C-alpha cells in the first residue's frame, strides 16, 4: 500500500470502489489528495504525505481516548480499551453528576463526558454516547398515507398544501380509515429569494421548518389585526384566493414563490398585533429552548433579505456568524427582522405540534412521519451557521452505476466526519432533536449516508469522486438515543446500491428499510417477483415513491410514454414498451395466481387494489399508500434526470385525467374509499410484529 493510500485509509477516504460485483474502480490520486485537503490534511506532495502520515500515526499512538465513545445498552459495558494501567477515569453525566471510577454497565442513557488521566500525566476528554439497543417500533402493524404536503390543497389553502391541511388529512385518515401514519416530504426551510428551488431535498436549513407551510388563519393574532389594516388584509386574501383557483381550477402549477409573497404580506400584518402575556411567555420559552441555533437561522434570514442569500458574497464581516450577530445587534432594523424570523419559526412549530396532536387524537399508532433530506444548499442557513462542520469545496453525489454511467452530483456540501466526532456529534444531535420534536417517525433520505457518502470535488465530474466513511456506530447511536427520547420510529430510505452489511446493521438497531414492489425480485436466482412471505419484516412496504411513476402510470405504461416525450429513454420506444409490458404482465399474472386480482387483468382500479393487497400479504411492519395512487393520478411528483423539462415538485394531486383534486374531493372520492377499504381490519393484522415496542 502506498503512503497516500495509508494516509487515506486513516482518514476514511476510499482509494477504490466497487460499482458492481467483481468490478473495482481506482479513484484518481488527484481526487484523494483534494478530499484529504478538505479534511485538513495536506497531501499535495510526497513530503507532505510523509509528514501527514507520520503525524496521524503518532497521534493515534499517543491518544488516550477517541473524541467520541459509544456504548450500547446491549453491548460490552467495560471502560475504553488499551488505556495505560492505572489510568483514572471519571464521567461527568449529562445531568451534571460526577461519577468517579464509574460502573460502566450502570451508566444512564445520554451524552456524557469522560475524563481520563494517565499515570504519566497525560489527559484526555471524550464524549460518551450511551444509547438504547434499538429505536422504538410501532405498537402494531400499520398502514398509512405517503404525501407531498405542498400537493394536497384544500379549499382553504393559499396555493399549496399547508399545515392546516396536514392536520385535517391526519385527522380524517386516522378516524375514517384507521390509518396509523401520514408521511410527508421534508418541510425544511427553503433558500430565500426568488426563484426558489422547488425541491424539498435541497433546503437552506434542515433544522427549522419553512413558514411557507403556515395556515395563516390559524395564527391566533390573525383575527386581531386592527381595522386600519383591513384593506391590506382583504387584498391579501383576494390574492390568496386567486392563487388557489389558479392551481385547482385553471391548471396552473404550484408557485411556491408566489405563495410565500402573499403569506409574507399577511405575516407582516399579523406582526402588528402584540401577543397576550401567555403567548409572549410561550414565545420567550421557545427562544430560550432553541438558543443560538435559532438566532443563527433568523440572522441568516434577515441578512439574506438585505444582501441576498449567497452569503459568500456578503460583506466579509457578515460571513462569520459571530461577527454577523454583533453587527445585527447594533442595527435596530436588522434586529427587528431577526425577531420576525424567530416568530415565524415559533408559529410554524406550534402548527406542527397541532398536526401531531391531531394525529394522536385520531388514534394513529405512529402519527406524522417527517422526512430528513440528505443535505443542505451550500449557500443556505445551515452552511453559513455551521461552516466548520461542512467540507469546503465538496459536494455529495453518487458514483457511476448501471442506471447512470456519469454518476450524480447533488450539490450538497457534506459534513466533515472528523469535526462531527470532535464535537461529540453536536450538529447531528441538534438536527435530530429539532426534527423529532413533533414527529411520530422520521424517514432518513439516503440512509446509507450514515455509513459513507460519495464526495465530488468542486469542478470535477461525479465520476472523479470517492467515498468518505463516517463512524456509523456513533451516527446510529445518536440516532437511537434521540429517537428513543422522542418515542419515534425511524425509517431509512435504502433503495439503490447498498454496501454489504448496512441493511443488517440498520435492522439490528430497529431502523426500518424501504421496500418498493417493483424492485422486490429474486435477484440472486430466477429474477421472479419476490413472494410476499419472502419480504423482510423490518421495512415500510410501498408500491411507489415520489421519485417513481404512480401505480396507475406503471400499470398503463404512461411512464414510458412520458420519458419518451422528454428524451429520457436509454433504448428505443418499442423495446422499452415491450420490456415494460412484460414486467407488468408478469406481476399481474402473479397477483392473479395469488387470488389477489379476482376481477382479472384489464381493470386498472382493481389492479391497483391487488397491488396493495399484495403489500398486505408481506410481513412488512408498515405499509405505505402513495396518496396520488388512491385517485389514479398518473403524473410523478418528481422525474429524476429532469430540471426545467418537467414540473418537478409543483403538481397538485390530480385524478386520472390530470384534473386537480382538493383535499375535500379526495376525502369524498369513491375510488379512494374502495382502495383504502383493502386496509380495513380484516386486511390489517392488529397484532404486534416481532419485538414491537409501544410508541
């Protein structure tokens, strides 16, 4: 092994990768050198590599403790290994209690501090994460709805679905159909300014929700806006009604920027109302609980209003969050805007809490399932406030594979694993704690990122990237601890290329995977559809996702026609149609043999029901129903590989002919009721799956 390879291995940087079985691709040395540089390691010349290697090996030899230690409740309970004989240890518990020479088997769950003093006087301090063996599980097998919230408009929405609609959807689905959860897209704060990237998976901040989701009329101060502002408010309401009608009745796309502009005007008017003493006290408590993280986010939002969201082009002093905070405090106008954005975060938090409470009151075993995007925009709030935690000049993506020979660059800066470890995973812990505040479950997009991520150096092609490894034990321990504290289920999106052992490690810790019907085949043998009893228990079973064709489009072949129109087919149209028809025909014949399609093939609505009857035959802990499938919507919400060729993330839920449907029309749809009748008690087992835990 070369010195560069040894140095890379010490820092978790891969020098090769396996895109498929039996194939190994070498990573260019230039990539390895650049990635090491992003980790603070100079490898630009042989002398630098030798010096860095010697320094890293010396640090490893002399280190008493790693920066972060993990102890699982079901694992070894002893002190850290390889300490010099006679080393004194003490633990400062999360509670503040000091434990001298502690019994490691009795340490409470939490994030503690370990202090070590060696006989030769050397000392070390490390973060200790004591985690439960597994994350919580649903108390019983459940089904639920999968929805993109912006696409679910009611007759009260202002041009896109909002948190009032989420509350109504959860209450209706739980009370009327016995649904156990509603899963939504990430509600993270978007990058400010227009035009905003409509994708919810490239946000400004993953720590705070976007106030564009607010139901304005549900804000208590809304009804108290003074008469002197009534004309302005009436104008806002007229514009909101026009936005709603354009989407629902005139065929317009959802325009997030237009929605935010109208809501912002309304919120400026709501701001003129001073909350009562109880509400003021609640707001002060919220500020104290959220602390500097919220102040940083609100400061970024205020500065972005004045200077634009590209913070790297701001005046130099403002690029540093601490200097910016001092500048804001000296500017009354900016201070007022910071308070405004803090209030928006508070109002949004309150409506998220109301949606969660509605789900619980409706009897949902899980409740609202929130979604964690894999990363953030490089010019957004989190990247500004936590600059040291992100790898400069790097972007997360995916290596070349059988589906994309060029690889992928997602434009998201990755966390530095060394900074995470040195901080005791504080940024990650804070993120999870915020997201789990009102979540019955958390879905983690590209959950494989807890183990490794594909880093692409700036200016390079995705093919010139490499994998960088994270401490998966620590990442999972933090996840298990925070999920345990919140009583929340965890779902990992583990579709696509997954390195060996990852799914098993996730399952061991109780993290559910994601299994999609069309991908579940006996890939190691005949290639036939996987029998329902052969599916894994530890998963959410679905027919489709937001990145895939709806079930109606899959069954009808409409998705092939759409990709042909957009020039996305890799082969000729006739060949693609033939392959697609054969695949669908094989599945339908299998469903018929299982007795799940008594009507026989040819009735699309019956075929959709048969698909979901099949999902119920599997042992999956959770079964998800894509909301557009309930009404025969043929359009995908997102079509990977497109940008402006297709209206990604901007479509309302619609019927088979593309006519938008309101939430009220969805709830009254006979087709929806016929599909969800499949999940009546006779279809859903009310017994708990193996090792289920109450939530």
